[in-house]
C-alpha cells in the first residue's frame, strides 16, 4: 500500500502527542508500517533547531527569523525523513507541520508576517505536496495550557517558550487553526475537550473513513 502522510495540529496541550501514540498503536495492529515524527525536531539537525525555537525568551528573535528557522527544520525533515519513509510505503504521522507555522506566525502574531510570505516559503521548501490528512484538535486554550503546564511540571521539560505567550496569542492561534481548516478538504477538526479514549475513537473513525 502507498505511504500516507498524516499531520496533527492544534494549540498547546490539546492532546496531539497523546493521540498520535494511540493512533500509531492502532495502525501497527493493522500491520501498517508507521513512522512517528514531529516538527520542529524530527531529525538530529531539527533537534538543534527545536532547542532554539522552544526554549528561552519568547522575544529572542523576530517573527521572520522564527519562520525561517521553522522552515529550515521542515526542509531537512522532508528530505531526510518524511519523503524517504513515504517512498518506502510507510505511513508518516507528524506532530505538527506547516499549518502550525501559519497558525503561530500569521494568526498568533496577529498578522505580523504575510500569508504570502509563508506560502512562498512552503512552496520553496516543500513544493506542491501536502499531507493526505490533517487532524486539528480544537480546545479552549485555557484548558490546553493547564494540561501543558501540568505535563511540563511532571517531565521537567523547559520547552515553555510558546506557553509563556499571553492569552490573546493563544486565542488568535485557535481561531487561526479553525480558519485554516476551511481552506481544504484534507482538514478534520475535532473537539479535544473530551476524554482521551473518546477522542481516540473519533480519530480512528476518521482514519478508517478517509484513508482505508
Ligand atoms: N483528552 C484529554 N483529557 C485530559 N487530559 C489529557 C487529554 N489528552 C491529553 N491529556 C493530558 O494533557 C497533557 C498534554 O497532552 P499532550 O502532551 O498529548 O498535548 P500536546 O498537544 O502534544 O501538547 P504540546 O503542544 O504542548 O506538545 C498530557 O499530560 C496528557 O496526558
Ligand atoms: Mg506534544
């Protein structure tokens, strides 16, 4: 069977990482070869970029520099991991992809960058290639951030650069993802403020309907 590229998107703490793990287990039981990956940081070079992007002061570089660093990560990720896996017929599930860049850099920052600039970067970096399916987990940012903070306390991760932004940023982000979802058929928006098990069942139903 041909490879598939599935991306998960949504604000902080909406449950992407949790749901991706459950989906991978489900697919593996169906004998699908699954590759789990993430942006930023899906490759060794990406890990270096992730450190720059996810730790430290939220204003340590401007929105243009930030977008370029995300696209550098994406370029390496596509070349070194995503495309080779898809070419082997594997299913690649990515924890965030280009829609996050549009949501954070354009909507979150209240249009500090233009959509055109971000779309041009996409075209230059990824080309005329899109995920087969993008699942957007939608949640009130207050609920998501609470989950994220609780998780970071447990794991001692200091990836708090984005969490530290103000409420308005996260509300813009949520609206942004919902706007983006209207632009193509590959998007499915699910309410993430339900139990882990319920959400997993809904995701499985989407996958079965759309990709099998
Ligand atoms: N449906 C849910 N209900 C309650 N808690 C949840 C749910 N889904 C995930 N969680 C918990 O919330 C925290 C954040 O979940 P997770 O790490 O999966 O989110 P994420 O979208 O990957 O966040 P980030 O964007 O920060 O990486 C975890 O501690 C997880 O166990
Ligand atoms: Mg996560």
